[in-house]
């Protein structure tokens, strides 16, 4: 088995290291912050103990996993790695500088991968002397539990690197989907509407956070409502991803961030991790009751799901990924109860189109324009899955 390098010892980097070590790889985790490395090592031991208690690991297996992971503060320790995955701050300049330095250390056939959630893989690769070996390998947090991994080749990535990367991650027991190098890839692009349209409904005074969350769980079967999920992810992360996707798509109205979330971000009300976000998580805080008006709930669900379907349809039209991978990404990456293209067949494209058409007429905003593929399929009376 090849040696795996992981750059960044935060929750994501440490999680990726745990996954790789669990299947038998020797792993080197690098961080330039010794305190962060020490914390990551301590957290790993705590995690492994919990897995032993839950009888998901034996003591012997846990010892072996721990022994396979080396925590270092010297990049030269990556000399023998066959795959290096960076999971550091979402800053293009910092990533480019890092990859350029890595090239002077690793072997010529080492794969260099980024775990970026929204930055261009082509831009990261362009800093390298051998851009063909650079690829996106995007895990979801927490990496040991979330099954989905997006594989993102850039225009410069060699075909051999694509197949080798997919083969490695598949061998880790992950569900891989292949997607184009576009802002947000599949999940962080398509899911924008789940958050953005829900916030729009709130900003219009139509319903509060609790009611919108209730509607999406009750009528859509989502495990978490949009505001619960944003608080869980962190409003700092969610807002920055939205902002990144919006700007990279040349200010496409469908991805426009909201002032509501921007103010939460500025106030450092990040959600669960800060104790307050859309909801208050301090001990003794009153949990708001939703307005369980069925007509209102169905309207909210129909509006949000129509926007989600439209984004999935447009992504398929633009050949972002196969229809199977698009649906798989949303069910395995963000736990949607159904793939959105399958959901479109079930709800009926005509119903989704009618909802968007009414909103487009009402607001006169490009945000609500239906995908051209939706129009073409309705004209020919087609479904995604016959």
C-alpha cells in the first residue's frame, strides 16, 4: 500500500488520516502548528477509544491504526508518499505556494490532491511544474462517517491520475462521484438553493426559521431543516462557500448570498460551535415552536424543492456529472432523502417549472429562470429515469 500524506491536522485532515490508516495505509499528517498536531493526536486517541467502547474496533485494531499515523511538522517527511491530500485554509495563494513546495519534495509519480470545497483545481494546479498530477479529492465532514467523496480533475489532470485517484478512494470504502472543475463542484453548488431560498422566504416575513425547518422535514423528509443544517455546518463556513460560488460564477443571481447570513457571520454567530446562530444553543434556551400550517408548509417545501431541482437539472444540462452521480452526490454527501433528478420525475417537471414560472413572473429576477433543459424535456415529455 502506498503511503498517504495529509496536510492540515484540523477536523477534516485528521478525519482523512483516520480513514486511510483504518484501511491499512501508513499516513503522515503535517501541520506547521505544533499545538494543532498535539490536539489532533489526542483527539484521534479519544475517537479510537470511543470506537472500542462501541465495539466497532478491537483494542488491537485501534493500536494498529494509531501506530500507522505519524504527526510531523516537517514537509520533507512526505518524500515517500504516493498521494498527498491538502486540507488547509480555503486560500488559493496559500494552496498554490504549498503545492509548488511539495513538488520539490515528493517523487515525480506522487499524486497531489486538494480537499478544497469550492476553489478551482485548475488554478491550484497552474502553480505546479507538473499540473497533470494535481486533482481535487473532496471529502465531507466528518470524513470517517460521510460516505461521499467528489473526484475533481481539472483541464490539466492526466487521465491516469483520475483513474488512480478514484481507485484509491474507492478502496477506502467511499462512494466516489466524478465531477467537473466548476465552483462548488456538485454538492456545494446544487445545495445552495436549500439555504438561499429558505433564507429568502424568511426575509420576506413569510415564515420563521423553525417553521421553514419543520416544513422541509415534514413534507420533504429531510433529516435536518436548512437553518438547523447551517448552524450544524457553521455559518462561517456556509456563508464563505456561498460567497465563493457566487463570485466564481460571475455573480449568478441563483447563488447570491443573503444579508441575513452575512450579519450572523459578522457577529460571529456561527451556530452550534459558537453557542448561537439561527437558534440559541445555550443551556435553558427556549426552542421555538413552528407554525404547523399545512398549506404554508407545503408552499415552502414546493418552492425550495423546485429551486433545488432546477439547479440539479441545469448541472446535468451543463454536463457537470452523470445523472447517477448527481443524484448519488446529494443523497450520500448531504443526506437528501432522494436524488433531485429522481425527485423531479416523481414530483413532475411541470410542477417544478410552474412554481419557478410563478416566482419569475412575481419577482422579475433571473434567480428564478427555469433551466433550458427543463423546458426542452417538458416539450418532448421526457423523464430522467424512464
